[in-house]
């Protein structure tokens, strides 16, 4: 699922099934990947990812 962060750098995803995922950041080829897990909590915050 491709998303654009706009100016604030915030991403919002809804109705994601529980499980393990990774975020691809396409600032280079191949992209940088960051793993994360969706648990039973209604909201999840990922740590800040600095893009250089």
C-alpha cells in the first residue's frame, strides 16, 4: 500500500490486520526497510525515522 507523507511526515493507516510488517522508504534504490508489528492495540506509533 503506497502512501505519501505530505509535509508533516505523518502516515495514517486504517484497518490493518494484526501481524508483522515492514515500512519501505524509497529515498534510494533499493529502499530502506523498517520492520514493525501490529498488535491488539487500537493505535501504534512507530519511532521517528530520520531521512538523510
